[in-house]
C-alpha cells in the first residue's frame, strides 16, 4: 500500500495463501519428505485449479488480467479462500483488468447526512456509531461517545480506531480485553479496504503512518490476511463501568456506500446490560457538566 504496486500485492497475496496449505490439507500426495517449499508448489495449485502451470505462474507473478470468473473461482477453491479472501482476490482482479491508468479513487465519506445522525440519536439504549473503510469514526450517538471515551481521548480528528489500537497500545490493551485479536482484525480489515479502494490517498497515508510507527502493524500487514467484520462479540474494559461483553452487528449503509453502521447490544438481565444502563447515566451527567461549562464560558 502506497509503495507497493498492484503486481506485488497480487504476488504476495497468492504466495502467502499457497504457503499455508499442505498437500495433505489439499488432498494431494506429498511425494518425498524433503519439500523445499512451504505449503503447496505452484504446479500443485495449478492442478487443483485446473489451469496450466504457466498460466498460474503468470497469475502469481502479479497478472490477473484476463482471468475469468470461473478461473478465479477455481483458484479460490484451490487455495481454500474464505469469503473475505475471495472478495479480496476478485477486487485485485478487477484492478488488474482495469489497468493502472483507468482506476479511479473512491474517497470514503468523513461526515454523515443529518438524517443519519438523527437515526443514531434515536438509538438511546445501545452504543451506535458510523465508520468509513479507513476506520475513521464519522458519527456517534451519546452512548457510543461514552463507550469509546478512551479512543476519543486523543484530540486528533477524525478519531480512528486502528490508529488507537496500534499507536496507543498501552491504552488499547487496557480497553480491549482481546487486544491481540482486535489488532489482527484491524489490519486485516484495512487490507480488505485497500483491495477495494487502492487509490484512497488518506488510506495510503494511514497505512504508511502505521507502518512507520508500529512494528506490530508491519507484521500484521505483511501477513496479507483479510477479514470481514460483520458480527460477533467484543469485550471492552471501560474505565468507569468495568468490563462489558457486547454483541455487535455491523452493516454497510445502503444509502451511503463506504459507510458502516455498528451497534453494540447486550442481552437483558445480564451484567453487561446493567453496565450499559450505568454508562448511559454517566454519559448524561457528563453531557450536563459540559453544557454547564459552556454556559459559564
């Protein structure tokens, strides 16, 4: 990203996926005990995908131009790609088909329409916020601002959750109970966004900043992992109300391509549900204090 061209991205992605699969996992005999490559050989991937060795070698060297959907599907099957990895492969192929000169940048929004903010504000019992593909926080409701107060402590705006994870590791490790998984997911989600929107200058700058300042990010970025972030469990350690074990749902806003709505909830009667009520009370008191301070000033 930034200093890495498309051919290099394709080569590194395909070779990294090939390296993680053993012949046994692929259902192939492993002739000899002294294999010089990690994972599958190129000719084995070609066999599994039903293409010639020369054709696969060209693809792994960075050329997906001309690859049909059926070839890409066969390649994805041979490399045992999951849904996010398949999406990334197809995105790289679309870039390769389009050619460097014709690819256009899509700049993810950094603000929301008033109607979107109204939707967020109408959600009063659950933290809800909107992010773009760079993980910039572009809008939040009151409860989300209270929940993510450690992230928002950095005055830089827009606040960015991945920058918080990698450039404020001590605070992030305290806030995210499962910090290692959060760090892996954050880099993998950025890698997926880079495949979809490779010419986003702000994304290129963000990846460059993180690569320069965080060894952990450099390692995670080099892994070539990609991941969706649609639903699951997030465990947070809030400085005011303690640990919260939250269920989250994330979805792209149909009316705002490139923006994603995230909502955190907890089952009724659980300690986390009680914690959210306490957090809402604290958030309301903080807002009142802020209002009074503004009135005095």
